[in-house]
C-alpha cells in the first residue's frame, strides 16, 4: 500500500532517525497487551504537531491507514495496526509544556508518562488523580484516547473528569483545538469529550490541557480479609452508607490472593475468600477518624483479619498485593488476558459468582480483582495463545462475561476500551440506533476510514 515514493515523502518529514520500515524494527509496533498482531508498513515518531499534520496530509491523499501508539499498553487491541499502513508513535512528543499552580492547569504533549507527570506535580503540591494500572509506563495521550481510569476513580473520577482541552490533528491533516484553560466552558458541542475515549478513530491528540487539584495532606489504607465473599461485597455498599467516600475500594478474590502470595510472599491470608482494600485521604485528623470507623465497619460486617497502615511506607506495602496481580498471573501461563466490565454495585457479588461459573464451564483459571467502589471488575483469563483449542474456549468465556455484565445492568468496559476485543459485542449493549449514530460520527471525522480502522466500530 505504501509505495517507495510515499515512503520517501514520509521519511523526509521526520528524518532518517525517526522513520522505520525494516520488518524487524516494525515488530516492535505490531503488538499491544491484547497480543493480537498487526504489522505496519512504516513507523514514524513525530516530535511536533506540524509533523503530525504533514504526515496526515500524505496519508489522507493516499488513503493510507494510520494507527496512533503511545507505550502500547492497550488491553483491547486498540493500538495494533490491523491494516498495515502507518504506525504513528508519539513517545518522542513527551514534554510538559506548562504547569500553572495559579490556574490549576497543566498543558502537556501526548507522550508524557502518567507517573512521571504525577511525580512532577507532587513537587509543586498538585495532584492529577487518574492512575491506570499501567501508569508507570502508559502515556497521557493513550490515557485520553482510552478515557483511562484506575483505582482512585471511586473518589476522583477518570480522565475525562480532568480534561479541559485538546489539540487534535484530523484525518485531513487539519489542526483542531477544543476547549481551553478555563475551568468552566459550555460553549458549543463538547468536542473535547468526544475525542476522549475515541481510541484514535476520530483524530490524533497532539496536546492535552488538564485541570489539577491540591495534593491531599495524607492518606491511609485498610486491608480487611473475609471468609465470605458476600460479606465483603455488602461492606462495599455500607462504606458509602456511613458517609465515607474512599479514594480506592478494591476486592481481590481467593484465587488472586493465593496467586499473589505464591509470587510475592507478602503474608496474605490464604484462607480468605476475599480481600478488601480501602484507602482514604485528606487532612490527617479526618483520615484518622475515617480509618477507625472503617475498621469497626469491616469487623461488624464479618472481616476476620484487619490491617491498617500507619505510615506511607505501610500504605505502599498493602497496595503491593493489588498491584502485583498481573505479574503473578503472567508467571503461571504464557498469556494473561485482562478482561474488563462494570456492573451496578448491588450486582457486584453476582458478577463475581458468574465469573466463577464461567471459569468452571470452560475449564480456565480466571482470578478476579475489582475496583469494587465503582463496580468495575477485571477477570484475568490465564491461557496459552499458542493453543487454538483453548483459545476458542477463551473467546467464548470472554463473550459470556461481557453478556452477563450487560444483563446485570452493566457495561462491556469500564476503562480498557472496545478496540478489537469487544467491537462485535457493542450492538448487544448499545442497540442499532446508537451504532448507526456511532458509524455516522466516524464517517464525518474520517471519510476514508484511515484513522485506526477496525477499532470500536467496523466501517465497510
């Protein structure tokens, strides 16, 4: 699809050192964490909006597919170039342009790493809460494209809740600015939010403006072990009923607990059917009172072992178990597929129980962790992608998990996105009227279907 003349034209835009078309080099850009390959014909690493615009003008003229990539941590196949073409890699657009304490905003390029951004803010007493599990490596552009969440979403919300404005390069190469630095803005249609979560199918994000909040004074985490999963699930609702809004509220099931303990030897209670992790933050006096009330609540709700962090170091030690789940799973099988669905809080335990039945039905190990405070579950299917028969069962299990979530009043994805993985399931949740509107929006922004084709919605 890319002839030599077009390749030469693209190489001239970015220079020899940021253009690759050797198949061995291109392998680096052919996968994401979903592990479905798609080899691009060329990979380009732009350093400016102007370069991105020039690249898109060539792609638009030649009708060449373009797939945006950051760190490639996507869990639904969203950053895989399924139709070849150009992999546009934003890792070199990694500058924090502005941090304004006075205006409580920051402006940054899409290749900035989430954790590095947060570390820089901490130095200035500022806070950007969205914390996807991949925050140590994932880019802010990818976070916006996927509307990333994380464990702190219970109290603070997700990426879209902090997004004020974007600079976007459209399929035609035209540069569009949406929103701005004002904290309140209701002028016209909210195009900023339309691009947030669009997975690179409508345009390429080249600059991001986010709002910031003051850094909380302190935080404290409680770990409660339960011999009954239902008791842990009921505790989740009770936390809110007693008037506490936690930063994070997580559940690990028995399989996850023992899997992590085998890996990390943290002293986790192996006999527990569920481990509940609750974090609160704010002024020291308020945090102390809240942690005491949560301790009493968990004990009253059936927790047989409770551990409360007294220092930030102990806080981090408690969270080490939750953050080690995927690493622990990856030790057991060659392939670990991180599923993602969300249900109303009242149906959280029912969804846990449904996953157990699905795991038994398809004879697959499926440990489950959940952002319990917002009903977002992450069943992890441990498998071997080189085993075709097993992968058929995996596909069936994934579909059943998605269907069950929707039947329980939930949604296909809470934070990982649709990508390739859940594209065919979209009509089941949205219905045909919404799907037709989705296809029409895609066609308005991308008439030649060159922007990350095959993701979210199929355009024939």
